[in-house]
């Protein structure tokens, strides 16, 4: 985990619909015939929580989480509550492959967890440098050969990592883009995960949207989904505890850039203030807000899953990574926002023409009205009922940090 005075980092995980897994000898033709992992139900997870007891699993499920951290021994507990597990084990290391006895133990672990209905993913490591990529690529290939239906999970550094941490050179954009390119080429992961924390006591960081843009760009080039780990606490006097509206803003912007997963740093961990629960397990106000936000994210991201992210535009912000809408954009805001932060327009479609747009109020302190200018009638998606309905006047009333999904009427 990246540790700096301002912005450390976190582990996170991913989640998908469990694919049919047949029992096969590791590395056999039967194993290779299993369909490769694909995103299904969008990911909602966390880093740093208590052990996976029945009480905690129940709290996760009620909070709209769908992926828990645990060990192989926790799979039955997760299954009782409709959860899946990101399994962590010391055997899930590249060094294991160099020791025949340890490799046999890894094969036994794979054989044990692979057929379990609650098993989702193997956790490999957090924030590797470029020098680690060849060994991790070997481990990912080994797991893919024996169990292609489950995700080997790795989390990456954010843009504010140093050249030494990334293992590449140049300014933030040059070094980070090179880091992503090497990672995708040498490791060949089925999902890209990263973390970025922007809420400081003295103000917001200025690379949040740059990081989202670079991850979106790299993920699209590799044709893999991505997951964003967002800030839910403070761990340093220089960082602040995000409000529930600020966390909603993080979730909404993540969805608008086309992510299929979101994770929170942290659920509950010593030395951290805020989070989703207190040390004794008592839920914080954020937990109760996430009961709604998590389900909204899953519903919206699932609706966007068959589509491709075609463009992400900012009506007012000019930070690095922010792009204004083109003059011929099919989704536009007719009037500027009263807030200097404006709106975010995440455009999606199956071909080159956008048919859907996730409109986000980037002001996380005040509501806003987005008056949309489109050629044709609109429908709005209700993430709670999971239904579309006609939008009478092309006007969206957005809570602080809220995102609403619209589409051109069919």
C-alpha cells in the first residue's frame, strides 16, 4: 500500500457473476475449456474490514456490498449471505512457482476454492512496481491456465506515485501511462484496479479526473473493465473524512467514466477515522448512505455494461484530464451550472453514436438542475425500481454529487 504523508493507497477487490465451473485437473484440456472471466454484476467491495463472521457478512449484504475479503475457510460463511469472496493466501505469490512443494500447495488451494459457489477472485498484490510485472505475469498465466473463470486481482498505484514507485520515468502523465502500458502488456490482467484519494484538509487534489481518464484510456485499449478505489476515511492530519455527498460524487464519477467496480478505503481499520464502521462494528452514517448508493451504482453500471464508453465531458472544470463537450455532442447542458464545478457527461453507446448519458452534478455541496439539450425525447433510468420512464422536460434535478442516467427514447 502506498504510504505518503498526504495520500496512501489501499487494496481493493472485484466482483462478477459466478461462471459455471467444472471440476478439472489443473492445466488439463477440460480446465482450458472453461470460459474466461467476464464482468457480470458490477463490483462493490472495500479494503480493511473485520474477519468474515456471520454478523459482518450480514452487515455487508445489507449495505449493498457484493464482495468480501477472506480466506478459503470463509467461503461457506459468505455463501450463507449471498456474498462472494476475494481469497487471500500467502501461496498467491510469484515465489510459490519456484518451489515445487509450495506449487503443489497452490494447486491444492486452487482445486479447493475453484468449485465453491462463493469463490470469486485470487488476491495477488497491491501496488507493484514495473520491475514486478514479469513475475506477476507468470503467476497470472499460471492461474489463468488452471482456473480461467476466476479473477487474479492486482491493485495499481495512482498518478501521484513517484517514478521510483512506478518503475517508470517522466512527468505524471508520461510515467503513469508507461506504467499502465507495461502492466497490461506484461501481466495481461482481466481487470484494471487502482486507487486515488483526493480529499485533503487544505482542498481537493487536482489529479483525480486525470487518473480516471488515463485508466479509462488504458482499459479501453486492452478491452478490459476497471475498478476505482475511492476515499472513505482519513489516516493523516492532512486528509479529511469525506462527507456522504462527497463519497456519492466519487461513486457517480466512477460510473460516468465507465467503471464496472468501486471499492472503499477503508471499511474499518486501526489508525483510520471515518470509514464505514467504527472499531466495535457500529455502522457510521456513511454505511447507511451506502445502502442506497451501492445499489444505485450496481443498477446503473449493469445497465451500461453492454455499452461502450464513448466520451466523458466536463461542462466547467478545466483540471488535467477534463475535456469540454464538443460542439456537436448529442448530449449537452443547455444552460451553465450555477456552480463553478458544473456537470460531468459520461456518454455511452453500442456504436459510435452515444445513446445513453450519465449526468453527474460535480458540486458535492449543493443540488443542481441540468437542463439537457438533445435532439429527441429522453427517458430516465430509476436505479431503485430498475425501470426506464419518459423524462417530460429534459430537466434533471440532481442532489449534491448525484448522477442520473438518461437515454434517447426508443
